[in-house]
C-alpha cells in the first residue's frame, strides 16, 4: 500500500509540473468536435476475415461498424496498397501456387511493382471462403469508404528504409482521394519519420502518433513528439493507459485512441476514463453503438 501511495504521489507531482506545458500544447491541438466514431474495426474485421482486404471491410460493415483501421505501404513503383507485414509470407501468396517459387526471390512486398502484387491471393491463407481475394489498393478502399459514408484510420506502415517517402506518398494519395469529403482519413504511424513526411506533404490531414511501449521515454517526451508532429491524436497500446496519463494527454489537447481492445473490462475502463476511440478485432462482440 505504501508503494502504491508513493507512486501515486510521484505521478501527481509529475502531472502538476507538466501542467503549464500541456496547456500550451492544448491551444494548438485541441479538436472541439471529434468527427470519428468511438468503435473502429481493426484491419477491416479483426480475425473474422482476411485482414486488410475489401472482404474484411464489407464484413466489418455488416456488423454496423462505420470506421475501419488498415495498414498501407508502397509497392516498388509507388502504389499505396494494404498489407501489414514487411513481407508477403504470412498473408499473401501467388495465385498460381503450383509454380515453384524462386528461392532467391525477395519476400519483401515493397520490392515488387504493383502489377506483380495485384496477382497475389490475400485471402486463401485465412480460409477457402476467401481464396482469391486480392490485395486492395488504397484507392479501392477509399471508394468503398467514401461511397458508403465510412471513416478510415490509415496506419502508414512503411517498408523498412522508406519511412519518410511512404508518409509523403500516402498523404498525397489520401488528400487526392478524399478531396471534397467532409471528414478526411486519420493518418497514424509508429514511425516518426513517416509522420514527418505526411506533415510535410499534406499538413492539413489529421495525424496520430502510435505508441506501443514507452521504452526509455517519459509520457512528457512522447507528448512532445506528438506536439512537434502536430498530431491531433495519440493511439496507444491500451495497456499503457491509466487515469493519470489519460488526464495528462487530454489536458494537452490530444484525442486518445487504443488498440487492440478485445476484452470487456478493458473496453469499459477506457470508456470510463473518457478516451475517444477503441480499435478492436471483435466486431462480432462489441456493438459499435456502445
């Protein structure tokens, strides 16, 4: 109990010391009207359909979800498309599997031009129901979302070594695809260089900093990163949040989102703390109106 009170007092003193700084941040980053729904379908429909495919988006929408999260990277010739991993190994395979793969060929998706990637099966790994489902381009996902009035969180997922370029190009395409649409996509990334590229390319698009672990940095340092990047949101591994850091980040004017929340107790706690968005795999369990 003594340890609990010591930690609580330490965090409170830190919060008090940072109050002036966060108030200054709030003036630059506070959104008076956050336009996005609370519940966000992870990679389209979590694990119920092959991730990052149009089929997954359609399934998530069938459960009433109006906002989706997806991962976007670039082909060798600069086409933004959906894929989570650096490599094709886990979720995308040649449509003609009887052909012997070249053992010397790269597994890195970004090493291939789009006309090659367009021939890959991104659904068969999940189940035979989705065999032949293609890798979608960002443009295809944009059409689906815009025509149905859905919202999108684009996680910029660069191939290693292309962080800034990917941020620039994805932001350029997003600005063009959503031109004239009332609510643009939210661009997020773990990679600071990718967000720097997006900010330099299309500063008007909303951005969010993804945080998986604090590592050797304090919350104040992470908030400084987000502020420098002119982010409107912080998207955290949900286990990192507690009521003190939630209060600190909210006082700085940031909207707070969490991933990947699949547990009832965690979802309830995040809502009690007043966070703004919950990214979940369990689209069949959590009603998006909750």
